[in-house]
C-alpha cells in the first residue's frame, strides 16, 4: 500500500501578528511531516514580497516550500527575476498558475495562460523546479465546455508540469471522472486532490459560490439545519471531509493537499483520524 503524501497550503500573512500566528500554526502542522508547504500569491503579484518572505522563512526552517507563481499581468523579465530569487533561496518546487488580474487592470501582460508560464519556466530553468499546476474536477468556472477545460489541462501537462493539485471538491465522483478523462487523453502526471476542511459553513458557501466548487445538496441542507450551532457544524464537517479523504486514499489518490486557511486544528484532526499523523 502506498504512503499518502501530505502537503499544506498557507496564504501570506498581512501583519506581524499574522506572521507570528502562522509560525505557531506551521510548527504544529510540521508534526504531520508534509512533503511541502505551499504559499499563495495575490492577483497580479500583489503579495509578491509577503509570499517570498513566507517562503524563505519556511525554507530556512528546513521544510520544503512551494511558492505559487501566477503569470497574468506579468512580463517575461519580471517572471525571470522571481525565478532567480527562488533559485537563489534554494526553492525546488513552484505552483505555476495563470492567476487573476487585479480588478480595474485591463492588460493581461505577456502571458495569457498557465501552460505559457510552464513552458517559459522550463525554457529558462530546465528541470530546476518541480512544477505543480492547477486542476478543476468540476471544471474551471471560466471554461466554455468540459472539453475545453480538459484541453487546457493537457496543454499544461504537455508543457512540462510534473504534477497537479485540484480545486477542492466534496463530490468524489467529480475527481474520479476527471482523472479518468485526463488519463484517456494520455496525461500521466499525478493529480493530487485539494482538501478544504470546514470551519464555517457560511464562509464555505460564499467561497464555493465564487470559485465554482459545488457543495452537494445533502451537505448544504444538513449544514443549514444546524443554524448557528458552531460545534455541530464543525463535527459534521470533520466527518464529511475525513470520509472523503478515506475514499480518495482507497481509490489510489497520490496524496492530499490541505487548504489550511492558516489554521492547524482541523487539518491535524483529519490527519489523525486518517492515521496519517
């Protein structure tokens, strides 16, 4: 039986207090021995310095850090600079994304799609970095059709991606269908399911509506029935997400990537329940 590889995502803190809190969270989550911690990157590179500072601190602690790098609104020279910074800091893994343009900015820059970024990184740095890309089991919200989305994913793999991390989902069949469809296209890279622990249903519902992740009707109805009962919401959320992870592991998923939201408790408890801690 293969060992399930864990990875955990953070967003760069905005304040000194947030950075201090994240250090404590990271120390706790490091006990799970994740393969790497990834750090997000704001629209149009708006968190570039904070992302880099967080990544450097993680790397200095001895853990592997994987910065997100989005290309929309960027120039080749700007991306080249960032790649050099990461190479100099000993970073070995990058999550390569298209990203979003900041609101009010019309110029997409010199890159339009993530496959162009992957191609550029490979041309500039060879095999220096392990490149992760994004995958959307329930299809990218801006894709015209599932076939278009699949073709876009294949272009990223063909450009040189090493593995993919999915948008979070709660519908196991969506992930299994996506993997089957990708394999039928001849794409063989590992596709790691993204896992979103549930701390607050109202926040999850808003977030899911914005990013196109479906909350199944049975889950939504059950959460709504709890009203403001935070303890019941937390307990049910833990059961749902642990059950999903168990099924993913049984189905042969190559790992689990936790969207921690800079919190340690839920990810830790799920991994303990899965006996991965």
